[in-house]
C-alpha cells in the first residue's frame, strides 16, 4: 500500500536520447562573445608604423632635446611584457609644439636594427596613483617649457640587445 507518489527506484531499461541542441547553442554563444571581445580589443589598436631609417628628421627637432631616459618593464594580464621608455623633452625653440612623432630604433648585438617603430610622443599627465599620459596636443609644449614623456611598447623584438634604443624626432606639429 502506497501513500505517497510512486517512486521508481530502479532505473528503467529504456535509454533516453540526450538533447544536444542547448549545449550547441551555449557553445556558439560563447564563441560569438569571445569573437566580439577580440574584435573590440583589436579595433582600437593600430599596427606600428614603420618609417625608413633614412627618413629625414624634422628641422625643429634640434630645438627639442631629449634627456634623462629611463627604461622599465611590467607584465601584462596576457603573460607578456610591456616596455616603457620615460624621458624628458624641452622646447628650446620659439614655437609652441602641439604634436611630436618619434621613430624608435631597437638594435641587436651586431648593431643592426631589429625593431623600427614610429609613434606619437605622449606627455606624462600625472604620476599618482598611476602614470597617465596624454597627447602633446592636450598640453602644448610652449617655448622654454619642458615635460616628462612616456613611450609604450607592447612587444619588443627578442633579438633586441637590451641597450637604450635610438629615438629620432621625425615630425613636429607647431603653431
């Protein structure tokens, strides 16, 4: 005599066929989300610009001495290294500078160029609680003024000899 629901404690001999559709839909959704994340992250990145080593320096470059170079590295969440070059730039000329494009040449032990990268110089806006940079156009460099800057490299050639790279000023925007 049974007073409760009929519980079948013995598994039935029938095998139930598994419904794979929800699993396939979930896997497809994960792949789509991952693809969107990769596209969004890569969309903002521009590949490094490579200018010939023989590119002429901007005539105003002589008025913008770069001093006090310091290099550092830090790890990123992807397990790679980010390389930083910090320095000081002064405007010894008579024009207000609103943009600076530099070419950075990393060399190997044989002094051959192993990495040639061109990027806009970024000025250090603040140091605490972290170093934040801004384009020169956000805080133009007036005649007689000097500021600290930072160049950021997501990857440096494994053939690089570890010495300070050559920094060349290729283009200056000014008023």
